C-alpha cells in the first residue's frame, strides 16, 4: 500500500490487508512485536501467529476436542476442566536458569507458541511451521569500521523511529549505560524541537549504583527532561508480602520494586509508552570469535597486534583461558565447537536434585532443539523471548507499553552477519555501537569500559530480610525441595558470596518459586 493509504489504518487492518495480498507468507514481512489469532472463514481455519523474535506471545492447549488460546498461560490453565497443576519439567528448567526449547510452560498441558511460529487448526487437522529463521550463511563485510558503524546506526535509528509511533507521549527508561543513552540521544534528535522525557533510577546512599553523572551529561548534551527517581529504599525482598504477584510465573526480577516505581511515575506523568535499552547486551554475544574472524579475513597483522595487546595487558594465562586462540584453531580446522548433539554432554547445574536433573535430560531426549551458535542463541533463542514477553505483563499492569529498539529483526539480522571483531575490540565490548555514536553521545558515556551493577541493592536486601529467607529455607515442606538440593542450599542461603555468579540467584529462585507455588498452584489464585 502507498504510505498515504496505510497511515490511517490500524495494525489489525494492515495485517488483514497483508493476508489478503500474500496469504500465509505475509507474516515474514512483519517486523515489530505482535501476537495474533486470525479466523480464515474461507478455509474454516484458525491461525495463531507469534512475531519473529517472540516479544509478544500466545499460549494454548490443544486436544482432540478443543483449542484454548490466550496471551498468558494462567488464562489457559484457568479455562481447563481441572484445578491448575504445574509442569515439573518446566519448573526444572526454571531452576536451571533456562527457557524450555519446546514451548513448555510451568502449567501442565499449556504450551507457548515458539517465536516465528504459526499454528493453523481446523476441524480435522493441525499444521505448524516457522515462517522465519536467521540465516547463518549471510555475511556482511565492509572495508572499514566506519562503514559498519554507519550501517548499524542507520538501522538503530530506523528501529527507534518506528517505535516512536504513538498517540501519547513516548519516554525512555534510561540508565547511564551505553545502550539506553544511545536510544535516548537518537530519539531526542528525532523529536526535536520537542523535548524527550527520560525516567532513571538514582541513589543517594548506594553511590556505586548511582549513574547521575552520565544521566546529567546526556541531559546537558541533548536537552532532555530527566525524571530521576530515588530508589535507595527499594532493596530486594523489601515488603515481600506486598510485591505484585504474577500468576504466570515466579517473580523473575530481583529489582521489581525499581520497575514498579518507575512505571507508576511514568504513568502519572502521562506516558503510556517507554523505549528501553534492554537486550542491547545480547547483540554482542559471540564476541569471543573476534580473533577467528580476523584470521578468516586474512587480517593477520591486525590479529597479531590485538592478541599481543591482550598478552601485554592481561597476561598470557588470562589470554589463553579466554579461548580466543582455541576458537581460531577450531575455525581453521573446520571443527564444530560443541560437536553433534548426540555427543554433547549437558551441563547440569550442581544445585539441582537428581530428580530435577533427570527431568532436564528427558526433556532434551524428547524434543531436540536445533544447535545454535552463541550469537544466534542470544539473539533469536527462547531466553530473550521469555524475558521480553514476561516483562510485558508487569509493565501493562501499570498501564505502560515497553518497546525495545534493540529487539528489531533488521538490526538482529545485521549483527548476526557482521564479524565478531566489530562487537569486541581490545577489551571494549560494543565496539560498533561506540563507533556509531562517536560525536553524538557525550564522550564520558561512549568510552565507559563497564556498566553499573545493582548488586549492592540486592546484598542490602539479603542482609536486611533474613526472616523471609529463614521462613523459606527452614520449611521442611517447601515445594522447592523437590528441585534444589537441600544440602547445597543449606550452606549458601544465608551466606552472601563475594562474586556475582549464577549461584547467587538460586536462593532467590527458591523464594520466588515458593511464593508463586503457594499463590497459584496450592491456592489456585489465577485471577
């Protein structure tokens, strides 16, 4: 359609026009997040479709007699002809910090439509297929870093511009990190002369969590209206009994209270749409292939110089442990790093019970997922889709729609196609974004070597809310005991580890799961 005809149409009307023109192939033309259910009267068929990256979702139960479909799993479970029951395999994945690859949920017999998947159902049969896959064979190669950066910035600008479409003001949920400030800076330029409003957490007591110096630098550069929200009092587990309960799953964010206060403030200020810098980090997964890609391109001198840089500043031992040489050698000899799935041994988390470990292994055997590279898994795998769609529920409960410019299919396809030395260069991640924002972002932000962690806020909660932890871990009938080894957790739940590792999350997983299980499964509180 010409833009003059398309502009007045709603998204639903555009989808119907597309379906009339291209039929089932229309879905591959859609870029943004969506989930749709469509009745084709001519074919007497119901179509359920999810967007390519899985930012919106559909859940269903399909039997010989009926199809139940809803945007949230609890709604499907509530419509079943029995009390809700949990899926133990789904729970085992939860405690393993994994997203199931087969669409399994925490509710028995409730499945999630996978990203880029279509489910078509009529009176006699069902069909399902995937309308889009990232093509790992596509390569984008330029002669200079600047050309890569210009292409990247053009795609990011295109993604932001699309997501600024709204009948209400659009703000930005902004930290002082490189990803969200880049979104805010580019959005501010597009909205000028109108001012962009950003919403940010600030801390007076926990100074290591505070990013005001970067936020204020961007405010001075771009003339944004910066709403800064004090959050020292929102530590993990504070007023735990009053935390909002999500019937779909255990609380997944240790810092939920920060999100809640920010959503509520944005809504009070008249905003209904917030752009974020979320999922920017995932664009740069697989950056450890930088040396292999330089060697593959014949840039041996540059490869040797960069490798010498790491040896000089990080030491030979660290450089060897980082695996850059090993990856390059595997590439040279055409060896697949992980090996065939049948020969690959699954790494079972040490904290799981034997029963939970068996559930994971059985799940692997029942539904083998395609092997993806680290970069593909991070960008088009199920984990990011789960994290994105899960937060949609929490934001919408507060009247806010989140939009993620870094979750744009065009940007994802580009990043998958470029060499890893554009992602990581001489100790700096996000090399291509830093180049793309040169002269646009304040230099103190563009050159930041690392981001800020909220770990002190989590540790404050662990220290101050011991009673909540005791109630969970001293309960001999707690539901988490079926999945997490009692001896493992007993030596760790009341000890704050020095390093920020995955194991630190396990006590949190247990407490969040216990609250969800009592509220949703035992209490049957689905509404």
